[in-house]
C-alpha cells in the first residue's frame, strides 16, 4: 500500500461483534498496528454482529452473511410442507436476497485497498457446514478479486473442514 495516498481503505472480515474477547482483541490489535504504519487508513468491518462492532471499535460495519426475514428461517419450515415448498422458498426468496447481498458487497469492497481476515478461525465447517463460513470466505474473496482488492489472511486457524464442498 502506498503511504502517500490520501487514505487507505481497509476492510476486515471475521467473527466480530459476538463479544468473543479473543476475536475482538485480534481486530483491535490489527487496527492499532495498521494505524501506526498508515495513520490515514480507514477501516470497515464485515462481521457477524455489525451493531456491536460499530459501537465497540468505532468503525462502520456490515453483515458478512446475507440477512433474511425471520419467516424464512429454515427451522420454521423444516416440519412444514413438501420438498417442493422448501425448494420454492429457496428459489423465490433466499437466492434473490443473497444476490442482493452480493450487490451490496461489491459496493462495500469497491475502492478498497485490502481485505484482511485477522484470525477468528473462519476457515472451518465443523459447526456450520459448507454454506456458512466456507461460503462466506469464498464470496468475499471472489468479490475482492473482482474489485482488484488485495486479500490477506492473517494468523488464521484452519479446520476442521469435513464437508467436501467446503474444501
């Protein structure tokens, strides 16, 4: 990154806002050290609980996952209806909402110098399966690549990764 630039826009991605002390300290330490080297740097965070991250760290934050209305929750639909109803719910609601989230993602990442994943062990699927953190890493890495934004994994814990799709 060029220190002579007016400002350097840096994005962070991870499990922030959940009040996990280790994750929050990792983000704070990363921001502190970047600010020492690049005093004009501006930060934005892609995280799990944006409101908490904004309050705790004083930076703009956005949801790393697509947000869906409560009535689309798969738990409510798991016992009701046929497979066709569940498939229609995904095709008519979940996929379009996810595409909207991708569009917002491009707006957030565009013009950024770097997307940093500072720890938080997001490279795993043991609690979530392939369509949670592994998918989100894929999504944000692809958006960063398409926006010509550098991607940096910093002190990442990896695994376990069980599902073949996650790999």
